[in-house]
C-alpha cells in the first residue's frame, strides 16, 4: 500500500523550499535592520497557556491539536503551538525581562481545518514589540510589514485598519451585558461579521449613528474625527479608543502609508485591544497584526503593553513562484570519478572547490547535460580532465591549483 | 450494495425493538436476551443489521461501516464535538430514551452556581464519560485552566474532592443525583435518534427502509432514560485529613470477589455493594476513606493522586502504563481473583494461527489492519511493538466480538474460558499476558509515617485474607 502524507499537511520541494527561504531571508533582513532580535519557542506548549488568558475564542481552542503527554496522567494536556504570539509573550515573562524588547521569529503553527484541503500546519514570520504603548510603535510594525512584503516583490499592497477598542465600545453601546458582549466579540473574531448587522436590527436607533462607521470605508483620520464628533455623547468608552486610532492614522498619513479604515474588518483576531491591521494583495490576505496590551498581564506578567504582526508564508510562497524559480542557481562544477580508486582524489577536489566558494558536487552515474564545468578524475597523470559547459574549453592538468585556475576560482 | 444498519443494545433496546416491530421489520432475536449480534430482518432479508453498544454507533455510522443507526443524541454530540467533519446526518428524533446531560457539583463542596465556577482559582477538574462535551463546556465557559478526566463511569463519585465538577447524564428536569450531586446547568437534552452516514445519505438509496419508519411512533416507557437514580440523596460527610488513606474499590462484577476478601479479612462494610448507587460506603477500617469507582479508571486516578490505594486488574494497569510509561503506579499485592487472559483474536477463516503468520498477512495487505479493543493503549503498543504494519485502533465499549470480521480484523480481548470467542466463530492467535486483581499504589509518595503504616497494614490484611484461600 502506498503511504501518503497526513491530511492538511504540505511537503516543500527544493523549489518551494527556495521560495520559503527567500521569504524568510527578506523578512529576517528587514527585522534585523529595524533592530529586532530573533527568538524561537518550543513546538509543544501546555494547553493551559492558551486557555489561561481567556483571549483565544472557543472556536479556535476547539481546533488545537492537543494530547496527553507520555507523563500526562495528571490530565495536563500539551498542544502543538496554535499561535505564535502567546508563546513569545510567555517567553518574555519567563526570561524575567522588564525592559522593552523587539523580537522576531519564523515558526509553524497548527490549527485543525476540517476539510483537509487547507493547510493545518502554517508558517508565519512574526514580530512582537513588547513594552511600548505609543502609536508610533504600531506605525513601525506596519512599516516593517510593508517593507518586507514589498521587498519580497508583492505589488498592490492594501492596508485595512480596524480597532478592537472601538469594536468593544460599540458592542457596549448596544446595551449588551458583559457576557453577551463577550459572545458577540467572539463571533466577530471567529469571522462572523454578520453579528454587527444582526445587532443593529435589534437596536434600530443605533443604526443611524453607527451605519456610517460600519458600512463606510475611510481613507484618513478625518473620517474618524467626523465619527467621533457624532458618537461621543452616545458611547463614552468610545473616546479613548477613537483618540488612539486617530493618532495612529495621522502618523501613518504623515509617513506616507496609505490605508483603508474598515471597522468591520476586525475579524479573525483574538487578543487584540487596540489597533488591528491586515495587509492584502489582490484580495489575498498576506499579513496582519495589532496591539495586545492585556495579554502579558493575563499570562501573569507585569502590566506590559505590546503589539506585533505576522506575515503568512504559505500564501506568499504561491504568489512569488515565478520569481523564486529564477533564484535557484544550478550546480556549476561536476566531479566525475573514473573508478573507486580515484574516490579519495575526487573528494579532495570537491573539498578544495568548496573552500574557494564554488558550488561543486560529485557527478552521479549518467549525469544529465546541465550547465556546469565537468572534471573527470583518473588514477594516473594527468589526473584531471577539465571541460567547460559549452565544451569550448578543455584541458588535462595534474594539480588542483591548475584546476582552480581554469575555473577562475580564487585559491 | 446492501444497506447496513447498526442497532443499540442496552437502555434503548426494548423501545427500539418495539418501534421496528411496529414498522413491520420482523426482526429475529433483537430482544433483551440478545444471543446473536447479527439480526435477521424478515421484511428486508438483504439488509445487514448488527447490534452494538450504543456509544459505538455514532462512530460506526460516521466512518461509513453502517448506513443507518439508532442511538442517543448524547453520544452523537460527543462525537460531533470533536469530529464535526464526519458528523452523521440526524434524520429523525424518535422521541424515546429521553435524558439530559448536566454539569453538576457536590452539595458538599464550595460550588452553588455557575458563577462560582468562573471565580475558582486553580485547575477546574471535570470528570465525565463525555470528555469532548466536557471540554467544549470548559472552552465555552472560558475556564482559564481545566483538566478533563475521561472516566468509564461513576463520574458522580468524583466531586467534590477528586474533581471540581462532573458532567453526567440524568433524567430530564433532574433536581438531584446520587451521592449528593446537584445539577448546575443542563448542557444537552437528548433522546434516541435515527442517523445516517453522510455519504450514504447523499449517494445511496435508503428510501425503502426509511419509508417504513415514517410516521411510526411508540409511547416512550416511563422509566428514566438514565441509570442515575434521582431518589437517593444523602449528604455525604467526607472525613479526611492528611493521614486518611483514600481507597478505591471497584464496582461491577469484581465487587463479589472484593466482598469475599473483605469478609475473610473481617472488615465490615456498610452499603457495599450499594443498591441505591451510593459510592461512598462506610467500613470498620479506621482512617480509611472508601470510594467506589470503575476499575478501568483506577490506575489514572491513583497516578494523579486522587487515591492512595485501589483494587484493579493487572490488565488495566498494563493499559495505563502503555499510555504513560513513567507513571508512578506500582502493584503492591496480587489479590489472585478475577483471573483472565488477554488475547489477540481473529476470525476463524483468517489464514493465520499465530502472530508471525498474521504479520505476514499484514505485510501484503492493501488496507490498514483494524484493531478493535477496550484496551486502546495496550493494543496500540502491541501493534507497534510487533510491527503490524499500517494499523488503526478502534476503541470499543464492549461487545467487541461483534466487530469481526466486517468492522475489525483483530481484537485484543480478555477471556476466561475462550467460550464466547469460539461461539462467535473466532480464534485466539496470541496470549499477551494473564491478569488478576491487584492492590495498586503510587511510587515515591510522600506519606506521613502514620499514613504509610496504615497503607502497609491494609495491604497486609488483604494479602493474608487472600492467602486463606
């Protein structure tokens, strides 16, 4: 019987791995330039790390891969990390840090997807800025995300903004109890944007006020200022969130980043308390992030503000297929052995070629005619027959130095 | 292709039989005496009907072994809570076998309302036969830290000292349970349902069978759907200090052996076995607190520190150790009763008479070997250690013999005489080990000198009583 790969998983072929490494390296370069430090957290975490904050929705937690460990008789379950941010926040607390930190990571996360047609293992490139609450921190994150995506070669990037503080204040405005608010917020976060329209049906007097905010899409802070002017008296909690949002928008405009304000787009995010942003290219979501000031205190850490973003490697790799294929360089020297007796000499040559920075490999039986130099090794003088790819250059030499000279490598 | 139907044994059998009688199915032998798991149907001779434990039916229908099935909504929900992608289609509520699932707490604990649960510090532990539904409840409640104890039964024995809550089944509108347990919240009202495999429903013509069930109703029996008795309500006083030894005794068919040993040891018990469902019997043993639970649940419950001592079979200890190799469980004394051997069983017409020959077959096989067992961890380890190629473990809840040959290829079963196995046209190809009841405890427990002495004394009393023969 043919053994198949697990449902919902993905193999990365050498070509796809090339694409992945390209995305990763562009992201790493951007992060390092902006002063972020790389971290890595374990694949296994305790389930209660993710339940303890009360921030992931039941919908998400119901899809984590959890199991009893080999020593799990106490009933304590472990999970395959379903999220990148929460483990980094835990690590920040564990290391006893109190000063601000900029972290980045490239990691896989695991979420069950029932059809098996979508990936259940997803790769993310994420950053977290911990200990900073200013709107310029949020603007920095959007800048790093956009810089990365642009350098990867993605075009037509579109930034959509929403604000968790405003969504919460709106829900409070519908006169919902804290429990109902929580449930409605969960549904919005789980991607059920219909909640808002259902609520507006229940409380028609709010519709007139909220409709412009929910339905219209603004392109600058002026839009928000207008909304604030008409809603302030209706929704007192609204003001602080709105002021914060306005500040961020003004800063983004000042640094020349274009965006669309779409309050109802704040779906699919869980622990966010402030700004929520998503980046699209041609309607494909390629990244997103936001501010999560409550997370670290909920995990038992000090009262520490934080925000972060992740770009999604899987959809991005599909978008850059053409680009990355050109990147893969062929092997440029093949070393062909004539007999077992010349093996030692072949490996010594390979070693020398590698040391001078050339890409060289042992020619396997019946090598295809690919672009590259070819060195045949014999067991008697002259040991090396060197031939260029086009066959125009050819020579028999006795020392490695002469080989290198012919190939143009620096010895 | 003929239609396959899974029918329940146990609590739904009588009413299901009445329903199908009224529908004119003319079933042969589907009654409480149930001698054969394969039932002949007079009306539809080409329909294949097999009887399962109710709990197994949603899984059997979901994976497509059966096109139609009848079982309670509670077990359907238990499956759907985790494996919603394979959810069977619920065709009709049959209106009988009514019950409800409750989140319940002890009258003697510190939880009176649902609000109290939210305000608890530390881990909220929930014991239940319905672990998936219990987990969903915990997630919906956004409990910050919880542990689910899946138990084979007797979940009402756990609160308040061994679990914060129990998710248990009771009659609709239940106000009170045995063992001082009170319901806090109704999580699900259930009754018997007619279900279909999703693919069969979409692609297979089941209409001739379904047509006979349309508009057929039976008057539900007045007895409560669940075995939980609502009449009994004692206020249990749990006398316990750091030196108290917490002992678990088994319910079910092991009880008579235990009573026998207790008698020989001169230990007087009150209300064990209990006719009212009391799970905290009294005894003449000083400083010992006794609770009655399922033997299958004991190794885990001793390992996690809920009990100091328990009496359970070596088979269940082995199954536990297969899941948790570094578990602190130790067998303190062999109590010699309840002898069974654990065997690997295949159908008589399988061309293998031993494990080696089965392996040869597995290597050639085009499909995975289906291993059905109540001992899921043990079976998994057995298949792994013996390199049975690609295999799948099918957890069952009893009546495992019925699975061969259609729904499984290999069983890991216990047997005394091998009689049942032979009667079902099956054969034993390997004996894994023999099992008897053992006193079990946890290694490296930091007991006070007084408590350790009490434990040693108890083990000695029981061992001496067994030695009396």
